[in-house]
C-alpha cells in the first residue's frame, strides 16, 4: 500500500516538475505570444463590438453564427483570449522567478574560478610581455580598466597576480525588467478589460440586456441588467442631449448591452463644434456640469477630444456627437402612380429617434422612422475618375446594350462629366420607410440642391442595408431651387391627355420645320411613333407593363424603350432607331415641360443651353425614378437642431500598471540592446608573460574595436 502511495507521489512530483518546466519555458511563452498576435490580427480585421445583425449582413447567417460562437466579434474579451493572457502572465512570471535569482547571482559574481585553460578557450584572448614585476603590471592594468569604466578586482600573490574586470551588469537587469514589464502590462490589460464585467455575468447573476428591449426606460430595466457604480473597471458610452442629464452609461455587447450606473450625473449645457474651411469638423467641446450623487457637489467642466475630465477616478472623454432629437418638418411627394405629385404632397413632422404611421391611397400602411439628421455634410459624389458614380439609383439598369446607348446619349442620373470636390453641401435627413411586413430601406435626402456640372441637383439616396453605400436619384432643381417643376413634369407625363397634346404639338412643330405638313401619311406616322415612345417611357404602354412584371421594377423609362427596340427592331438598324427615338422623346418631353410650367403659372421656357441641360437631366431622373423603391419621397423643409454629446467613461485600475510596464519595458530593451555585459580576465603566466581574455554578451563591432585596442596597447606598452 505504501509502495503504491510512493509511486503516485513520485508521478505527481514528476508531473508538477514537468508543468513548471513547460510554463516557465521560453518556447511556451513565444507560442502564447504568437496566438495572441494572430487573435489581435483577427480583432483588427473584423470590426469589434458591432450589433449582431451587422455581422449577419456581412458574413451571412451560417458564418456569423460560427464566428460568434468562437468569440471573433469580441476577441479581446473572449474567454479564450483572457485565458491565454492569464497563461502568458503565469508563464512569464515563472520565467522571471526561475531565472532572476541566477541572473542576480551572476551580476554579483566575479567568476574568479576561471583558470588559464578556460581563458584560452575564449575566442578573444592573447598574450603580451611585461616589464618589471607582475604585481606592478597588475596594478597598472587595473588602473587602465578603471579608467575605461570597468569595475575591477585585483588578486596579488608572490608567485602570480590576477585582474578581473566587468561592466554592463545592467544587461541582466534588462532581461528582468523586460519580462516583468510583460507581466505588468498583461495584468493591467486584464484589469482594464471587461474581466470584472464577465465575472459578474458568470458568477454574479448579471445578464446582457437584449437588443429588442433596449428602448425601455432606464428606471424600468431589471437590476440583473445593471452594474453598480462600485464596479472596479469599465469602459462605457453615455449619450447626453443638450439640456439633458444622465447618470447611466451603456456597455455594448454583440447581442445586447449592459447598463453601467455612475457615481455622478452629467448635464450637457451646450455642445460646440467648429469646422475647417472645407467643412470638416475641427473641434468638439462639451460644456457640462458634473454632480456627485453621494455628496451633491457640482463642478463645471469643458471636455474636449483628448482632454478628459476626471472625477472620482472615472475619466470622461469626448467621444463623438450625435443628433439629440432634432425637430424635423418634411414634405412628402408621391413617387408612384399617376396622381398629382404637388397637390398630393403633404407635410410630416417628427423628431429624430421617433416614428409616425402613414397610409397610402391604396390602403397600404407604412411607418416613417426618423433615424438621423446632419446639419452639415462633406461629400464627393463623383468617383476618382469622374466617371459614372456607382451610387446612382439606376445601377440596376438592365443588361440591354440599347439601354447603355440611351444612357450614353442623354446621360444618367448617376453620372457626372468630371471629378468633383464637393465640400459642405448643407443639411440632410435620414429616415426609414417600413412596410406592413416589417421590411425597410434607409433613405438620405439633402435639403439643398448640389451643384453638379453647373446644374443644381437634388440628391435622394437609398440603400438596402447599413452595409451598403447610398445610391442617389438625381433630380434637377428649377429656377426657384425647388422640385416643383420636376414633380409637375412627372405628373403630366402620367396624364394620357397631356401626352397626346404634347405629341400633337411636337408633330406640328416638326412638320413646319421639315416642310412635310402636306404629307398626312408621314405626319400620322410621326405622331404614332412619338406617342408610342412617350407611352413606353411613361410606363403606360402594354409592352412596358409586361416587361416591368418580368423584371420586378416599375414600368417605363429607358429600360422599356430599350427592351422594345431589342424586340421589334432588327439588330442592324437598332443604332439608327435609337437615335431617332431619342430625338422624338426629347421633343415630346420638352412639350410636356412647357405644359408643366403653364400649370405652375410660369412662362414658356426658352430654347437655350440651360433649358436643354435641365430637360436632359429631368428625363434621366424620370427614367431612374422607376427604380426608386418607395411610394413617397420626403424632402426636408425646416428643422430645429438639437445636439447631443457622446462621452466615453472609463475606470481603469490597471492604467498605472500598464504605464509602469511600458517604462520598464523601454528601460529593459534599452539595457539588453545598448548595455552589453563585458568581462575581462588578465593573469600572470609562469613564462613571465600576461594572458588577456575577454568576453561579451553580444559580439558587436564596438566590442571588436575595444578588444583590438587592448591588444595593441598592451603589446606595445609592456
């Protein structure tokens, strides 16, 4: 029985020894550092701490679920990353505890035990003669080493003498300091991470507040989703609108968030932002009042970027700024159907962050969500080469080569002739229009027209998800810098009587110009061709309706014309037919525009270059509007801005450890690389000569020069 116990005890001792050997080995520490480096690369490539739906949109449901299970969306707080970090701390600590005593002993040691054979075994050694007694020579050599900055020990006897010199003992200290620094930095990182938050979730009964319940009031959130103000470490964000006060911050997680209570409240009196001449933000500053919730003491402060305010060990940083609930007034314009786009418009008011219900004439229900407002926008709406901007709404244009020809002739709404450097283009509003099924797209519309190629143009942006860029429908502004003329043009385009009158006027005008008024057959053919073209473009022709059902888009536009030409015209004649149809279409839409201006009480437009540019862009916008995926477009008419500041509040107990670790790491690396250890032994020989030997922790050119200098000097002097 005792033998069995001794065997088990022996195995345990061997296992413990092997474990300590493994943990304290350099190979194990390097392996851990390699894994941490790989994890850090992953954490850099994959944006951390985003809401889970964003990752589903980016990677798809399958891979998003796998990556989330591996903790790749929060690498630096994943349990396996913290475990590796903890093992690294243990490994490096064992390394220091195991090797530091030996190094300290080596620093104190003079290595007197090295004899003549050991000295000759060193690569750098030589013999040199001496004049006089060996004791006198040893004294002179010792003085030379002292002059060169060495610590010297001399041993004199009647039959022999020995001089031992050393310097650079800080090299060993460099090793100790550098490894101790790694331990301190890792410990500081563990303390300043969310280790304490994780611990409270794992063992303290706390849990993450799901994303779908984050709209509730803070007072109504259960205590299991809140961390107390005594939490020793956290890094959270707090949102405070102008005139508002908050005493709770938000700790973001992939699948939700946790409420962090603060020992103080922050009242935002005023948020200031300054801009460069380009319109880019130059300075963010928040004027706040900090009220201690325990003592009631209040203190005013100005918080700027990189200039935090510290209260009770909590640093308050200016992180960013957002909209704080600006009041918006939007005008809704119908974008589908044949109704009057102007008389059918109406006003909708709301605040950013809120929503309102809408109902179309057909009975469809929608929810308008006011998601954002930006008083300034710095934009470049053309690509680097000045070619067609990929953000144009009509990027879904059909494969037809004829559509490409048409777009080349008239210009697309997503097209500019050269690169633009647009600066501050004024306010914009962002909103979502959600249907009864819960499906929504995001829209971004500018309040003022942008000057594109000398033409004031309204931009109506749309995207399917936050992972995409906005694509823009470009509508030319009229002389009053409004949408009225284009909206009225859209109205008369969908009026069959107006189309017939416009075709008649166009045909009569062309008949007078071409002198074939006396040819009824030619005139009739012209009228039929013009009527077919405008009906195809408007989407009221049977062919356009059938094609739209097949493609899933609204009927009409260049796509309908291109599809008709592809189907009805031989390929050899398609180029010429396209040019003819474009001229006819341009002439009929011109007459429709004149009708639209008359309905608005405006005089007839002059046939000049400016009018032609307007009608070309308006025609392209009418075509692209078929791809605008909403029954309504909302244009910002008025607003009252309310700013909000986003602060980051951090409590970092490990910050001092990290700073100390960085200092020690700097000193340690400097000592290891720039303060090499050097030792010299000189002893008298029986033949009357002296034996010189020298060693260094790092063989450098400086070491070689010093050795050669000693060799030259001692052989010549003695």
